[in-house]
């Protein structure tokens, strides 16, 4: 089989204007950026306001393994499968971060014959939205350090007299807004800024700081959750950047930088329209992480797509305990729009890996033995799929299991897995997807199952309401959501809860940041754990995004590069084409 | 008079496709990005190869004052003036950095009725080229720190065995590649990276580092000097990122990151086509500083424009001792293309400021008195203009002086200045430009003077040849170029010259980084100083860009924000339009 980039290059793509017009946009509602990308205007939402909404299909997965279960392949493949059975369909996916493209993971455009195209444009820069997030975020950082410097240098009183501004009296120990870059760069995780040559102070006030990857910026979460540009402006204004010497929060509004941050992100508010290899219109918008943020593409993109297509396929990051949970408890609440159907992607290799019988490590290839028939491991790993099926049902959302087939998979094992699922719950549809190798045609069974499933109206119910306290919400996700036996708040977290309540943040949603590699908070615990505690080390306030995230275990917000990173194989050839991108 | 952004918004701009086709490009040679920007393919150069080249007009200025002399206004205005007298004209300018847009200076699109439009698109992101430079640059930084970490953690031998790569044995004290961001952020000038919690080492190897603004990246200079994508690839491969423990240079090629850096900058190699308010096609490409780099827009843009138009107007940063000198000694050599005419922009206020009779400070408004008739100050300041006229003539380039008129300027003083110039040198043409207030019509006299001047073929002669030693080249710029009485190398600089020679870098050009506010290396020395020394503190190697830059005095490569930065006035209004941008 050809490589992803070879398949993508050999596809005959349509002009993006034809894709846009075919999707039902009018010429003044999109701006082509070259032949294969277009920015979609939010004006379209006004015209389409009264059109009935399509069905929202949310693709999730079992607990992931280092190779990934093919969630994006299934998302793109399903949208193509729906089109193949003459349904009007669109896909909505996140913009890939360039860090992983150059690091370990490679691109995130799907793969095989189910890709967003052109994949090199999707994976590199796209239309600059992540760069805008990075720029707006670091503008706030520069604003904080500049203000700290000027106020400290002169003293509050002199500062006020000269500048005509009110002193903010920033507590340099409580600056909570780190910097961001769209790179995997471990050396930037912990840094000291504002260092000076001996005896000088021209470089500002020395303090500890660090960089996260841009996908971890609160602005990325805000972009994904904002309703429109004015809402983006308000949310940015609410972001808490630091605290003053009296312990009161200082927002981007207080720093008078919220307007400029919004201006910086003005074009980013528009989703980017692309196409799948089979010409299904696909909106790319925002790319928040699914641990310290909610891990789903934007509400704006969903809203546009739902007015244009009968079926909108989107995905939540990691397993259903992560992106799906957050889609239901954070995104659905903000959007007032819940999923009509969930597709749980499972693979034979992934389930066997979830048996705990294989010693898998991130960054190293899977052992050969996992590709051979191994009923024992499959049955053991099936516990994990059962957990995810039950988890989706908790929210009242109909479930379809998509078995993402790899060429090496044995027919016998595939049949065995289908039987296991039917025996476990005959209300759950199952379909084998060969979207990777066959594109939409390989996803026709899955598409039919999804269409059938969407006939039953979902009885959607999130795990908590905004009126509950932050602590109750955390408990709901841990105990009802994960099935943990307890949630333990550190002393620090307890103090923070009290502080957030005092400052009026008790109405926010909660976002548990834990390992995606286990349903529990410990990566090595496989399958479907039951007796476990969720320890909350620390809380982080995202007042603009509208949630508080809880650090449960170690969560990396700035990845590192391995010793032989993916960038080493990238180059241009003599024709100026990109080589080595996967 | 309306504000710049009001004028820009009220202009009726053409569709960029019409601009491109009108300029002589074919439909497959440009890609529209929205209505008012297009990327121009380098394929156009192949088709146009045999077309005769137009005249290259280089706009420079007297020694600048804090307010600027209106060089970009004159560049854009002149291109409009040429069009107004039915000449085929294009302009080529640099992409503005977002740091100054949010800091003190504001945008850099020209002003009044001589602007590149839409100015908010030019000033913010444009087509993402600076973001690409930033991303490619910091990818190299991540590569360096990751390699250092992996080799140090395991030891060279174990690293080689496991990774199959040859150990680079980086000397952590000699990593010469700093990081970059497109912000004014003084706190990042000196930082410590790779810090770890007590007893851990997961965040890498702790070392001193810092950020420059992206315009100061060597990659920005490379983008401006590269001939095409393959040349970009080679130049990036030659960049020296660090030295090994034996003192030998380690290049981007050695780190196996040059390919990925080029891939990251692949779209940036194409100039962006925009238009002036009067529809003159304008290429925007690259934005290197005019102190630590050569301060001119790209060779690629010039090459395309020179095949399409009879007159191409471009500008060099700061006064003629800075951007113009570097255009002649660095860019012209790399491009094998020299200017046919130079326009020296002068203002009454600027000349009076150069008299040394006014106490001007950056960031504070000019005193009222400078706007009143003051023959004494004008005559004294005229010494500076004389110096710049003579400087341009040193290179054998015909001179036109453009007096950029401000509304407050007195007719009497304007006439006086014209007389002073004619008396000083009757071979120099003089024209008053009212491009700011009247657009192209206000620059017709200037356009006529430029056309007349271009009838005399330039006898171009740079100050040095590549065969000369680096030290001889430095002396040539200081003594012949600036008219200094001496050049003094620090001991460090002497050792560096010897090292560069040993590593085969003696053929590179030189780039003197000094204050732009004086012809000498000391900002407070006004007028036309004669007896002064040029002290070279330190040298920096830019092997990819093809020059060594010499730090003469303090040169800031990461600006800071003032206490009341420009970003405070930026916002969006209820219609979603940007307000407060100037």
C-alpha cells in the first residue's frame, strides 16, 4: 500500500470553492486561501439560523495504546461512508499541533484512504490559527512582565503618576499565565525569565516561568468554546493572568490587553474548510488538549456544519473517559448541543494491549506477538471496551462500536470480538471499518449503523449541572464518570477551591487532567479498574474557557523530543515537494 | 484628516487577482489568499527569465529621529507617483513585525494616502511568513536542547549505540542559536532553560539562553537573501547552531534539522502580493532588521518585480549608513543586482533634530518648537543630509532627495532646504513629496525626478569584494563607509576573526550592527561626525545568511514594552472591526 502522503498526492482534489458551494455556503460566506483551504465566515450562521440541525456523531475510543486506535481515520472514513450511502455529511476535526508532527506522532490528518487533504497543509501551519493563539497568548505574557517591571522599577505611586494607569500590584509569585510555543521542547518547561547581568535590571524582574505547548493554552480552549467573536472577546477578558498582592485575580481586562489579544485571534475565529480524499467537506477548528482542556474541535465549526449537513462527524481526544466525557460535560453545556450518537473505536491490537498482558511503552513499536490470535488477551482486554460502552450509555447517548480493521487482523478474531459485543449488550451496534484501506467504501457498514442509531433520539444527560459546587462536580466525574471509589483533594486543592468560590468561580465546569492511558489516574493500570482513588494534586483556573482543571497525577503540558525525532526524516526534494511526512 | 485605518477602510481596493493579472502574472503563478492577498509562485521567474529588468529604486533616508522620516510613505507614494505619470511601477517592502505594532511604533504600512492595504492584514500575521520563521527557528532550538539532553543523559557512547546516530558532543557553553518570538518582551532577553525540580533531570540540561525578536533571526535574513527554495535549503543547512567540545562548528545539517526547517518555511519563500491604496502592485517579503542583519526586503521579490515592472521601488531600513549600505554591500552582491537610483528622504523636522539643538528622546513626542522656522537648526542639521548624499554617491548611485512634507511645514523653510541642496551639489535632484496627504498625485514631482535620474546609468561599486579578509571588510565599512577615523577590534573580536578564518568563513560579507540614531556608534552624536572610532565588541557568525555581524555598541535584539504600550488601545468594535490600530 502507498504511504499516506503518496495517497494524498495522487488524489484528485476539488477546488475548495466547489466544496464550499456544494456544502451549501454562498460565495460571500467563505474566502478561499489557495486552492484547497477556505476560511468560513460566521455570517453564514445568521443566514442558516432557521435551518434544522443535522445529527452530531461523536467518535471516541477505548483506552488508547501508543499506536493510537485510528479515531481520526474512523471519523474521516465515517463521513466518507455516509456520503457513499448518499447522506449529506461533514466532518469537524481539530487542527494538528506541529510539535508532535516533528516529534514522535507525526501528522494527524487521518490516514490511508481516509485523510483530510492536502495532509501537508493540514499538518503544517494550516491557515495560521495555532500561530495566532501562540501570538495572542505570549502578548499577554509580555504584558504581564512589562507591567511588573515598570511598576516595580518606579514604585506604584510614581508609576501611576507618570503613566496615568492604576497600579496592579502584581504578586510576582502568583503569575499563573505561562508562555506557549507550538513545539515539543522540554528545555522550556521550567525556565527563569527576566535575568540580568550583574548589577543591572534592564531585562525586567527575575522570576520562575515556563512554556506549555500551544494546544495547552487557555486561549485554545476558548477558541474551541466561543460562540462568536464577541464571545471570544468577553472570554479573553475574563482570563485570569495573575493575582495582586491582596490575592485578588487580575484578568486580561485588567492588563488592558484583552482587546489586542482578540485582534490577534480575529481570523482564527473562522473555521478552515478542507476536504477528505473523497471530497467530503471538513471543518478544521481549534486544537485543545483532552487532559488540561476539553479536547474537542470548536462549537462554531459544529454549529456551521450542523446547519449544512444531515450528519456531522466529530471526535473527542483519547478514550471516552477523556474527550467524550469533556464533550458531554463541558462542550455540550457551553454549546447547548449534545451528541446524537457516539462511535467507540476499538482495534484488536488495542484491546489486547488493554489486557495488561503486553508490556507496551510509549515511543517503542508494539511486539509482533500482539498481531497473532490470542483469545485470552482479547477477552481480557474486552473489559476495557465494555467499560467505554457503559460510559457512553451513562450520558444517554446511543453507541455504535467501530472495529477499525488493520490489514494483519484475523477474520476469526474480528468475528469473536463482534460476538463478545453482541453478547454483552445487544442494544449496541457493531461494524467493522476498513476506512484506512478502502476509504468510504470500507465504512459503509459503519455509516449504516450510525444512521440507524441516530433514529433513536438520545436521552442526553450530563454528569452535573453548573449550579453544583466545584467539589461536587469533581466528585461526579471521578465517581460517576470514572467509577472511582473516591476522590481525594490535596490541601492545596482544598484551599484553591475555597479561593475560587470566594472569587465567584463556583459555577464553572470541571476538567480532570489525568493520564489517557488508563481509566484510572495511573498509566499502568489497564482494563476496567474499579477500586481506585482519584487524587487531585492541584487546580488551575480557566475562567475564560469556563472550567477549572484538576491535575490528577502527572500531566505533561510541554512534550519533549525523543533522541531520533520525526523531523530528521523531513526534507524537500529537487522538485520542492515535501518528503518524509507521515 | 482621517486616520490611517479610516483612509484604508474607505479605499475601494481591487480584487488581488486583478492586481496580479494587471501586473503581468498568469493565473497559475499566484494563489489568492482571500480578496486582498496572494502568494506569488517562484515559477513566474522561470517564465519571465528573458524579459528585460526594470530599474531598481532604493529609498533611504537621513539619520532617523524618533518619529521616523516617512520612508515607507515615500516608497509607497513614489510607486503611486510613477503610476500617476503612466510608468509601470511596483513596490517591494518588508513584512512588519508584530512586536512594534503592539509596542511603541505601531504599524508599518506607510500612512495617509500612501499605504499598503488592507493595513490591518499587513500589520497582523499577513500570510504567516514571520510565524514560519519563528517556528523553523525554534524547531532548531528544540533540536539542540533535545540532543544535548539525550547525549548528556546517556553519555556519547550509549547514545550512539541506542540511537544509531553519531554523537555531536555539543559544548553547552557554546550554543550560539538563541530562540525567537515576534514580540517585544524584555523578560525573555536573558533566561535560564532546562531547569529542573530538585534532584530531577527530566526537563533537560540547564543553561543560559535568551529570545530575540523574530526579525533578528538569521532565518529572516536568509529568507531575504535566498535565490529560491533550494538555495534556502542550502543556506539553512549551513547555519551554525553550536560548537562541539573540540571547538568545531555544528550546523543545522549536523543536527539533521535543516530539512524540517526548510519544510516549515516552504510557503514563506513565496512573496505576498498586495496593493497600495491606488492599486499599485506591492510585494511584501521578509523583514530582517537593519542592524544585526541587512534590513531590506527580499531578493526574490525584487527579482519578480523587476521582470514585471519598469520601476521597482524598495527601501532599506534606517539611514543610508544602515539599510542602504547593507543593500549595496550584502544584498547587491548576493543578488548580482544593484540599485539604479537612490532616494534620500529628508524632513524639515528631521534635519532640525539632526542639528543637535533639540533634546529628543525615543518614545516621547517632539517639542513644539521644532515645527517653527529655525534657520539656524536647519542649516546645522543639513550637514547630516550632505553626509547621506555623499554616502550614496560613494557607491556610484544617482541621488534624488525627497523632502517629505508635513502639513505644518513652512513653504519658506522648504524652499530654503531646496536651495541648500542645489547649492551643495547641482547633480542632485530635489523634489518635495506630499505623498502622505495626497497619495500618488503628491509624489509626481518626485516620480519625474526619479525617472530622469534613472536615465543616467549608475556606476555601482560596493565598498569591498568577497576576496578581502573579514577585517579588511569591516575597515572598509567603518572608514570608507562611515568615514570613521579608526576601527578597533576587542580581543574577543580578534580571536573570533581568527576562528572564523580557520573554519573557512573569511569570504562572508560583513554587517555592522550599530545605533541607527547616529552615523557614529554613539546615539547622541548628531549631524555628520568625522573624528570617531568604531569599536567592535563582538562578532556573530551568520554562515547561512552569508555574513558576519559586528556588534558596535549596544544593539537591542529584543525590544521591551513601554509602560503604556500601543496594545492598550486595540480592540474590536461591535461590528467585529479592529479599532485603535495605527
